[in-house]
């Protein structure tokens, strides 16, 4: 699938604080500090890229195609 087939959707996600701590720790370990000893990491952008990669590579399209995964997530239909 090319990037032309993708749509950017801004959403609010709930993730455990511990997971965010792990992301920051891992990013700091990999990137390291700059020349002044500061860490220059855009955490929000990094989380966005990590989740996008996970959804793309982790089979989200197939998950979203299964109707059973929508149970309890949609409001009841109007009568």
C-alpha cells in the first residue's frame, strides 16, 4: 500500500503511563543527548509514528474488517 492510500486521523488514545515512560526511556537510550547534554525528542510525534507503524504492520486492517471487534463500541441504534 502506498502512502497515497493513507489518511491521517488525529485521535485521543489511552495508554498506560508506564508505556509512555518506557517509550521515552528507550528513545533517550537510542538517541542520546545532544552536545549540550539535552535530549531533543518530540515524544508526541514519536508515539504517533510508533502507533502508526504498529497499526500498519500489526494487521489493524484485518482487525477492523471483523464485525465482532465492534461489539460494545458503538452506541445503540435510534429507533
